[in-house]
C-alpha cells in the first residue's frame, strides 16, 4: 500500500493533530529555550489542556499565562484542574483567529493547517517588536527564524524574510542541501522531542520521517544531488518488503 493509504489507517484525530499534545518534557525544553520568565505574558494557542499553562506559571513564574482552544470540553476540563490546583492561569474557549493576543510576549503556535497559519501570520506580524512566536518543525512561512533548537523554532517580530529555500535550510538545518544523514538526524530529533520517553516504535517513525524529509527535499530541488542515496534506496526497500508500505511513487522524475 502507498504511504498515504497507510496513514489513512491511523485514527483521524491523530492524523489531523487535533489530539496530539506536547509532553511536559517538551514544554520545559521549549520554555528553557526561549528563556521564559517573570516578565513574560505567555499564550498557548490550541492548548488542548492546562499543562503548558501550569508549567509556565508554576515553574517559569510568568506574569500572565493564557491558553486558547476552540474545544469547549477540553477547556472546561482544563479550567477545573487549574481551579483545583489553585493555579493563576487563564483558559479561554475561543477560535485563535478571533482572539486578542496583542499583549503577548511569547506565543506557542503548533499548527500545520495552511489556512490557520496564513491568518495567524498576518496577526503575528502586527504584534509588538520583540514578541516571540515559537513554531515546531518549520518556521513561519517564508521567514528566517531568529533562533533554532530543532524542532523548536523562534520567530521574532518583526519577522525576517528568507530570500529563498536555501536560506531557510541553512538557518534551520545548518546545511545548504539535504542528504541522508541530515534527513535522519533531524527526523530522529523530531521523534525524540515530540514523542513520549517510553515510545517503542521510534525507529519505525524515524525511518518514515527520514524518507518523507528526503523525498520532499528532492521534489523541491534541495537535496545534495539528484541521485537517490543508497541508504534511502535501502530504507524504501525495507518499508516495502517488511511493512508493505510504498514510497517510490512519491519520487517525481
Ligand atoms: C496543538 S493544536 C494543533 C497541533 C497539531 N499537532 C498540528 O500540528 O496542527 C491542537 C489543538 O488546537 C485546537 N484548535 C484547532 N483549531 C483551532 C482554532 N482555530 N482555534 C482554537 N483552537 C483550535 C484543537 O481543539 C486542539 O486541541
């Protein structure tokens, strides 16, 4: 079966990212990386639950922490927990596209939906200079990040425009083109930081992610050469023979 068909067999809420939430370890890594502290007003967009807000308030002592999510059940549940624990964070049930985030100094924004990213980008551009927008895996569209600890990326207002994709690659991966080693290293970092510590199938995820990174890079013309490296060919074969998952059709000529 094609990789797309395999992905279709996974639960929809996992595939859309609706019910994927960051681990507490990831929150701490992100907050340390942006140096979150007592002068900050922190917004977690699409927070899902209260954990990011709880850690920002309790451990990083932020001045104000607000979590926004348009799922009322998730927000109600999160509010209950914050009240029970007596934590001074706000949870608001609202569409992030319609929310006032103008007082933010640090924003956590992990979305993959192009429409939301485009809408929010216009909003972010008008925030006060110095506001940090943390994205995961990629920077804001056509922007050069301010700071990278892959897969965590800091974009700072006013955003710097990237001249081209090589510019972005260099800023994010520290390379001018993607080879097998870069694809593997970054796939592994992503799986390790976003997955749970007890994850059992991380090697399997890393292989899928590596192939997707390398093939996408090739189709965008940013691999180091057009030849398919031997290791990529081997992993394509392993996925086909052992798991009946096909990647070959993704390779444009
Ligand atoms: C963390 S976000 C998205 C993460 C996902 N892994 C991704 O990359 O797109 C998931 C949460 O955002 C919420 N959400 C989705 N769209 C939203 C919107 N327009 N406004 C507010 N919350 C939203 C969902 O209810 C869910 O709890």
